[in-house]
């Protein structure tokens, strides 16, 4: 019998457990089977590795020598196996690509970019209001890539294994009922908007509300926020003329709702594309970024409010980063 890596793991398990019975349970073996394997290992190595006693087992001098070498070798072997497994996953054609997104208009273009590069892969999606659960999923390998977002001073913290690539930083706009008097102007004063009732997203792990509040404080007042809602429910509250809110500059207007720039550009939002470094998409990062950036430029060009803002603030017009 030749000595194998698995034999070194057996010796280490016995030493760590201090008992053949406990080591057998940890290794999912029977105690007689483990004892027989230990005898074969000792035969290969030329001596007894453990002394047996009522209290369990203890390494002999030869056992200590073997354990010292095994404990030095096994981390390197485990690292090699992990690195080769990651490399294999990166270069293998994936059967499924899992994508995530916050409430941004870029998910469709991310899907199209992935499908163009990996036409045989099944693409699935998961959406969240907050970027943080998606960042957790990326770090844990539950997603391959995601569209995220954050605000100045409230940037997403780095996560091990996750690459965050900023796409563009754009202004935040006002979201108004179509019949609201402020719609008549080309832009809206944030101080004037403070006089209205607001619909706002819930206060959770996402720092959007924290960022909004920090900017509101600069006006010397805070809005009355009787309505807490997100997505379609928030839009319906505004459409009914009950409240105002804020939105991304690329928000697509729907009947009954109007988008207007904020005077002075007091608030900003950053779009981010993120992926795990071991994701099969990591090798295609530049191509996917180009596809999503091109999609963003098309969305921006199709937004009348964004186009008007760019004409009024040509020096501030954001470009993909």
C-alpha cells in the first residue's frame, strides 16, 4: 500500500479527536474499519503512531513527526484543490447563470449580454430592493453577477471575492403626480418639495433613506412621510396625487407620473455591476460591462427628463465610468 493524502487526513483526525471511536464518527467510518486502516498506515510508515489507553490515544514520537509533516502539507494540498476547482468552474461552460438586481433599469441589458456570450446557459434572476442581500449572495456564491447601487457617503463596503465595477453616477430626480403644479417647471427645488407629503421606501439595511435624510437636513427641514412603499405601490400612491418622491434619472415615466430634475443636483446615485471573482462570468467582465454600458446609454437617450437635464447641465452630464 502507498501512502496517500487521505491517510494523512486519517492520522490528523485521530490526533484531533483523541479517540478512535470519535475519529471514526467524524470520518463516517466504523471503529473496526478505522483501526484496520490505522494498522495499514503504521505498516507503511514503519512504526506505531499512537499509544492506546483507557483515556483514548496519544501520539508516539513517530506519530508526532508524521503529524507535524501532515499538518504542514495538508493546507497546501487543500489550497491547490480549491484553486484548481475554481479554475475549472471559471473555464467550464456553465449550465445556469444566476443574476440579481436592485430596482435599476439595467437587468435586461445584463441578461442580454450574458446570453450573447453564453447562449447555452440558462439565465435566472432574483431582484431585491436593497443591494446588501444581493452582495451577500454574490459573496456566498449564490449569484454570479448583479446590478447594485449606492449613494455618495453611503458606498457599499468591499466583500471578499466580489468585484464591484462602477458603471455611472447619475443625478436623482423628483417623481411627481402628473397634475401637480411643480410639473410646470423645468426643474424642482428640493426645498419646495419638502412642503409636500412624501412616499418613501422602508428603512432597512439599504442606506437610501439615510442618504436622503442627510441631504434633507441641509435644507433645514424634513418632509412629512406618511406613506412607506416601494416599486409599483409607491408609483400608485404618486399617481393618485397623494405624495411626491425621488427616483433615478433613468426612471421611465408612466401615465399619471412625471419626472423632473432637482435644481442644483443635490442628490446622486451610482450604478454598479458586480460579480464573484470565481464566477464563470469573470473571464467575460469587459464584454459584459460594454453591453450593460451601451444599454445604459440607450436608456438615458430615451428619457426626456434626462435629456433636458443634460442640456441644462452640460458640464455635469455623467458618462459611464
